């Protein structure tokens, strides 16, 4: 052992011995409880295990004191000691929470809640309810988290504790956003924004803008997201809140990344990382390096991307944070999937899944099961693929993670399609398209209802303002005239109220009728889309099945051609090739045009130089097919498809950082 290592270990032993002596030397009285809690607070971030020792000794003494107090019937001292117990239990809960040990964290939060209820201290009850809600959020148990946030919120509002209500609304917004309930998320954030403005809490206002921007980003409303992020960033810069500036720049980078502007996204991520490196926050540094790596992948700068992925992984291993490790392994897995190295990707996804399971990160578990299903399908390991797809489906349905349920359905479709069980494949493809359409329709209805509410609020505000103006005019009139005016205005006011009630009733009736019409229209369009998707899917599967059979037969005949040496053998091969010729795709294009009206016309108009085979590949890209799937469907080699993609990019004039699939989907 080297002298430097020995010296370091010796120092740590002395330090821990010193802390141990500190823990043991406190006398068993109420002042020592406060001193021990203070010591725990001092060490909580730098030496959490030592902090736990201080808090536990504080609890031992406090519970002993509480027993003695009960015998003496001293209620004031009992309440004071009870508050200290709540403090110590809560701090222990926080340590376990930040270490992702949610079971232990919950155990101590419940003990704090039990003491708060014994003391009938409503504020402490609200605080502990909120903490329990935070644990349920981390465990992706969204319904439980919302229930606890709601209970805490009701107490805070009854006490006029606006600061507590602010955090409840903000956390509810996070739950709704995570669960894809974007309208509810925005409503919660608006409540928190109103409170922050009332309290003149500028940082709170900026936090709300930042969160609302994240909702808009999730919805794909990138212009609105950028507007919210700009507002948040302006306030953060005025306040000099460096870490929040970094977070907001990272979010702005996400907007540019999602809109395909990868170079600008990379610049924003780099600026965000520069701030983090100055402040030395390892958690944010990991996330920024991962984001930079993803942008570099999109720019086809793979070596640089791998460097940043590995930087993030080293940092995550250094702080031994399992959540960050899970994210790093997931990102590396995705990277190797892009490189078409499914064995490496599988290894990283399995590591990530193990970490996610240990910390009960249900969202990540579902996503990773879907990713592993995709990897094993590509490797031809269909039993393993189906096992992971079924796990993903089961958990996604139980927790209501709709987008992962869609991914699981699509994985089932791919697996059964590869197994040539086309009947089951088609069933799963139908379920996938139905769920996808229902999500789109539901969001349209939500947006319409949100618009209704806004119009109603604007209408009422205008009428209230009108009445206030009338009252102002009334106060300026005096004498007998004023009495006449009073009666006149009273009658006018009564008529106006009747008019408002009638108008509101009409507006509600009209809005309800409009909503019903939109719902009916959405239902009709959805049914039409489903029919067209079914036809297209069925035709695709039939063509694929036929092509596979023809290709296999053609290859088998070619392998025996030299041996047979007969003219009729060549004739059969030529006939099969004719049967498998591009002209056979005319019928497919008819079905495709029904599901994607005007796409091929726009493609021809905008890019007339594309050859028929290149246009055909564009239709497959429009259907979100990957290179391997297109190869199987067309009978061309993987390399031929890649070469064709390169030619298409060149004819469309796309730069290196523009994604071909995204571009085609926008046509």
C-alpha cells in the first residue's frame, strides 16, 4: 500500500472516530436533542451516514424524554420535543430520498406524519403529506402522489399558506406533465404562477414559466415553449441564478434539438455545461454531457458523441448515483442501436434496467423493456423479445404511460411479423394505430375545452369591467338626478344580468353543440383513418409475405442453376423477378394514398428528380420503417437502401444535421 493511500485512510479513520465520539458524548436532555439535530444538518450533505447517526441518537433521546414528559403531563414540553422528532425523522427521510432508497424514506416520513397528527399540528401534517407525495412521484405512482399533494394543498389553503400551496401546485403540474396530461399540468402551473406573482416571488414566477415551457415542449408547441423559456431566462439572468440559467439554456437546447436544429442545440448545451462546470454540480454535468452527445449523434459526429457519453458515465460512477447511471447506460444503448451494434446496445440496456429496477424507476423500466424487445427482435431472439414487450405492456397499462403502451404494441407487431404470424401482427398493428389516433383526438378535445374556458373568462372579465365603469360614473352624479340615475342603472343592471345569464346559457349551449360536432367529426375521421390504416397494413403484410416467398424461391433456384443447366430453370427465375418488379407496387401506392392523401403528389411536385424507387423508399420512411424493414419489404440489400437514402438527401438538398425521416414527415 502506498504512503499517500495509507495517510488518506488514517485521516478518514480519525475523522470518523472524532464524529463517533461527538455522537456519544451528548447528555440525555432536550438541549442535546437540538444539538444532535444541528450536527446532523451540518453533515447531511457531505457525510450522510454520519448525519444519520446524529439524527438517530437525537431520536433515541427525544423518545425517552417524551415518555418521561407523558408521566409528568407537561404538554408544552411534549409539543416542543414532538416537533424535534418530526424534524429528525424528516431529515432521515430526506437522506434516504436523495439516495433513491424510497422504502426507507417513506418509513421515516410516515413516522413524522404520525407524530404531527398526534400533536395536531396542521402545518407539520401538510409538510409531511407533501414529502410523501414526492416519494410516490419518484416511484411513478402518480395517483398516490396526486392524492397526497391534494391533501397537503387543502391544508395549506385553509391556513392561507401561499408558499406551501405554490409548491403543491408546482408538483401536481410535474405529475400531470410526466403522465402526459398536459392541460391539467398547465392549469396547475397557472395556479402556482398566480401565487408567485401575489407573493412577488420573481424566481417562483420564472420557475413557473420554465415548467410551462417544458409542457409546451412535450406537446410539440415549440414556438410557445421558446417564448416561456425566454421569459424564464430573462428573470433568471436578472436574479443572477446561475444554476437555473443553466437549466433554462438546456431546455432551450431541447427545443432546437426537437426542431432539427442540432448545431444551435449543441451551442446551447455547451453554454449550459460551461456554467455547470464553474459551479461544480456533478448531477447537471452528467445530464448536459448526455444532451451534448445526443446532439453530436444527430450531427453524425459519433466519436465526439461517444466521448461525452463516456464522460457522463464516469461522473455517474464517481458519485454512485443509480438514477444517473441508469440514464447513462440507456443513452449508450441508444447510441449503439444507431450504430446497428445491437449486442452492445443490449448489454447497456440490461445494465440500465437492473439499475432502474433497484430504484423502482417505473418509467425507465417500461421504456427499457421496450428497447430490449426491439434489440432482441433485431437479433432474431423472439422469445426474449416477446417477454420484454409483454412486461412493458403490462406495466404501461397499469401505470397509464400511454406512449410506452403504444411502443409495446408496435413491438408486438414487429415480433409477430418477423415470426410470420401475420394475423396476430395485424391485430397488434390495429391496436397500435387505434391508440395513437385516440391520443391525438383526446388532445384535440382538451385543447377545445381549454379554449372554451378562456373565452368564457374573457367574456366575464369584460362584463365585470363594464359594471365597474358604470359604478364609477354613478359615484360622480349627485342630488335628485343621482336617484333617478340609480334607478335607471339598477334597471339597466338587472337587464344586463339577465342578458349575461342568457348569453352564458347560449354560449354554453353553442359550445356544447360545437364540441359535440367536433367529437363526432373526430370520431368519423378516426374511423376513416383506422379503415385506411388497416387496409394499408394488411396490404403491406401481404406484399411482404409474397416478396419473402418469391425471394426465397428465386435464391433457391439460383443456387441450383449451375447444376440443372436447363433453359426452363432460367425462365422460372426470370418470371419470378418480373412478378417481383416495381409495377407490382401500384396497388400498394393506391392504399398508401388513401391513408396519406396528397403526399406522393407533393413529393413529385417538390422533388421531380426523384426516381420511382426513391419515391417508394420515401413512402416507407413516411410509415416510420427502418432500413432493415425496407430491405425486407423491397428485396434490396441494406447497403442499397443506405445508398438510396444518401441520394434522396442530396436531391432534397438536406444538410448533415437535418433528419431525413423528420423532413419527409413534414411534407
